[in-house]
């Protein structure tokens, strides 16, 4: 896992296990990198992996995505900063 993030297959495996717990709550953050395939195909997988690592680093740097919601926040009223 070069990015530290789950790929689709690993996410499904993880969710299959975690969803058996009736008290497990989660949110899914799904992104699609436009024009990633041509980068991977023309510049090579090492370059593609570097793009994925940098993207993952930037996503992980967003505090709202790595911190739990404050107890006073309702899930319906919370908005991405």
C-alpha cells in the first residue's frame, strides 16, 4: 500500500468485517483522480505511485478528515470546512 490509504479491494474487505458490528459508524470519502491513467501509463508506475502518495498526503493533512466530529456536532449539520 504505497499511499497508506485503502484501495477498493482492501476497503471492501475492511468494511465487510467492520459492518458486522452494529455500533460501527463510518463515512466514505471517495475520489476519482481525473486523467490519472495516462500519467501512470506514460510516465510509469513509479510516477503514478508518487502522484498517489502526494494526493494521500494532502488528503490526510485536512484536519476535518482525520479528527472525529466534536460531541456537539450533529452529523446532519456538519460541513466540510
